[in-house]
C-alpha cells in the first residue's frame, strides 16, 4: 500500500481525531463533489462520520510525508518536525553478487541517501530484496558512527556492526504494490519481528 491508501485504511477504522486549526481554501467544484462522494462511502463502510475536510487533511498529510521522503532521497534537507517512532531503515536491493558482497561480506550498505536529522535515530538497517526473493529476510545493527558520507558519490555508506541477522521468518511483499518498495522506508526493529507482509512495516 502507499501512504495514501494507508490513510484511507485508517479512515475505515475507528480512531480518535487529532487537534486541528481552521483553514479556509477554495477548491474546484468537481473536487468537492468527488470528496463528498468518497466521504459518504467511507462513512458507510466504517460506521463513523467522515467529512470532506478530514479527507483533505489526509491528502495533505500524505503529500507532506511522501514529498519529504522523496526530497531526502535526493539529498535535500528539510526543517520539518518528525514525530515518527522508528529505529530502523529499510532499503531496496537486488538479488545479485553486489548485494551479497556488500551486505554479507563487507558488512556495509553503500551509496544511499538518508536525512541527516534521522541518522541519530537509526540503529538498524534491513534490506528488501527483489525477485526471486521478494522479501525482507535479514537486518543488521549499525556500527558506532556507522554513517560515512562519501563526497564523491554524495551519498552515505552505512557500516554494520557484524554479520547481518536472519529474521525468524521473512517478510514478503504480500499485497503491497511493487512501486512501494522502490524507496527507503522507516520502521522499528519490533515490527521486523511481527509484520506479516511489507506494508505492515510502515503503517
């Protein structure tokens, strides 16, 4: 699932609404009609009232999260508050000799982007390995001062504190769209041990 579909999934469940500040914005009439239709359907399915303003808030929240991740992957730092609880970053990888040599033999994962402000929170690295494996099967602890910036590549090498550790059971792609695993994801070590499929790592 994407961040947007994650938001819709949340709306289908009962939950407490956060505090909001009123904001007046003009929208196209066709967008308002479509939002009202979506709000009606979600309200019927969830059994609780969902308004067009709630959906607009979800859309803005999703846009901020996805754009922040994209810009960080491009090496652009942002002064945006981050209240996410994470200690692990998951990177996409291909099942080939380079992956094997870097992660398992050299004990590092190299030439990746990550937001500088997130580095201090990251204690573990995991890899989603593409076909034919199509799962997350190993993670590794980051070595002290393990994020090393490479000026030539303008990316980081992540030094690992020893051999990667195999998870009790691999986390398959499952129902997650393949495009969702093309970018890094932040999660927790605890979720690596409880997730049944990839989307549960970042819900």
